């Protein structure tokens, strides 16, 4: 018998939730096959079987929380061997097969003389090693399910029963007490009209926890500005077809904003820092997080060394990360270590918002919907211009208002004159 355990995930992750089983009880599994999908605080990971055989037990249900190192399934490596033996038997002459079956019966009868009678008057067939382990652990053989096709109880059947009993005991310990269950029920009954109770996913719980922590641990403020997007829209209109033809990727807005943020961070480096105890760690590199809305909640994959990438490189990397996010294929390395974050609520129609810091970062830029608005060109002229509100949330513990306002003004300046991005971004 082989155990499938939850592997080490990452330094900051100690548990997860069984999202779905990819193999069922009785199903054959090869070494290296995916057996389960595990949802963690940050990403979904697939657990690989390190053994070949047949899945005999799934010790956890979908939705159960499991810890690193915990046993979640049992694979019987002997099942494949038994299948081969059975195949050999079927290929032998009938007389030889009958002889072997008679020998098994003789052996079974002999073993029955050493077994106690169960409540149905039957004598379980068990190997000496199984009988010894059952006596030591106080296991009733009549309650053990044999995996052997002939019904013989082996040592690994006893071990599987012990694991199952231990798992059931833990579930009983962690299950809500009757009083708690009554409290939960009464909470639902407070509503006079129909309601639907939806359990929060692990990722949603983590998002909620981290957002609250960010507001409690940082002195967060938000400052606003607006950008005239005329120049960028004109540049994209003129260059988008050639850009896509030459680079096999569309020219979006994110590359402009990423370059503008990098240019502003170089002038205001404290927004590219974090606080550790009583020290300020100023990053001399630019790993820009791009917030992406996935089905299970917001994730922030990171574009590494974005200052070293051109517009095409940034657009390709963002497209790759967004695709991985939609398909739950992001790895932990895709999400860790960002220095500053950009989030775009404009794709959902948001006109203005106050983004929340992605701790331990001290700055996040919010993009919003482009909307035609009348703008004063001079004292006498007004024009309808494509305008976007931008918002910078920052940690006032190390970033003063003067720096925050200056940062946002620099972003505005670079976006309204995108040719500067080639020089300063």
C-alpha cells in the first residue's frame, strides 16, 4: 500500500482545499499522473501520484481542508501485480487453474481454524501478519474490507482501516458541535425570504483577510488625477496594425501605463519600496504586478524586470499571465515578489475608485474607464477629449503627500506625451 500525501507547496502555504479529485476509487493510476487538484491561498496546484497501482481509498472529500504532509489517498501497488497474476491464471489450462483454486481453498480452510467467528457466523480469511496487526490494534477482522479478489485480508487492508478510522476521528474532532450547528442554522433562519448560502473559497477568504490587513496595518491614502488619452489613442490608431503584424501581439494600454509607472518610480523611488520592522527597503528593480480578475477572485501576477522589456515584451508577458490566470495555471513564482501594482477597473466600466494596497507594497495605481468629457483648452475654447481618472493609493508611513502627488503628475505627463516613454520609461 502506498500513501498519497500533500506535498510541500511554498514557504508561506501550509494547507489547501481539495478542489476536485482527478482519479476515483478503483481507478488505475500511473506514477506521475495527476490525482487531485488542490486550491491554495494563491493558486491551484495539482498533486501527482508517486506510485503506480489502483486507487483504493480517497480519505478526503472535495471541499475538505488538508495540511502539508497529510495523507489524502491510498494506492494499492499490489493491485497491478494481482491483475497480472489473474491474467496468467486465465491463460493456463483449466485443470491447472482448478488445482490452484483448490489449493487456495485448502489454505483458507486451514486459516479459518485460527480465526474467531464474526456476528454472521462466518470466519474471515486473513494472513498471519494481518491477524497479528489486527490483534495489536484492536481491529475486528469482520469490519475490514479486503482488497483481494478472493476475500483474503492482508496486512495493508488493516493499515488502510487504521488510516480511515484515524481520519474519521479527526473529522469528528473538527466538525461543528451541535450548539454551533444550531447557531449556524438560526443565522440562516433570520431571513424571512429565501436565501442561498455559499461557502467562500479558500482564495476568496485569503483575499478578504489580506485586504482587511492592508487597511489595518498601513496608513493608506489615495490621491487622484486625470489623463487626456488623446495622444495614446492616436498613436495606437496609427501603429496598432503594424505593431501586431511585427510582434504577433496587440498594442494595448497596459504597456503604456507600465512604462509610465516605471518612469515615475525612478523619480520617486520610495513608492518602489516596502517596510520591514523599522527599516525601509528600496527596490532597485521593477517587478510590476498586473491585477487580473479570475473566476475565483483577483490575482496579481508579476511582470519581472519590466524596465528591461519593450512595449511588445510587456504586452506578450501580460497576455501570457492573463491566460494562465483564466485557466488556473499560475504558479506561485508568477505571483510572488512584485514591487508595485497596476489595476484596471476601467475594463468593467469603473469611472473612479480607491484601490487597496497589495501588501507589503506601498503603492498601487488604479486605471479607469476612458470617457469623453468637455475639457478647457484655453480661456476661450472647449473640446470633448477622451479622459481617464487615475488613482494612486499609497502608504503614508513612508510616502508623503508631496511625493504621491508628484508621482501621479509624472505618470500623467508621460502618458500625455507617450514619446517620452521611450526615453524615461
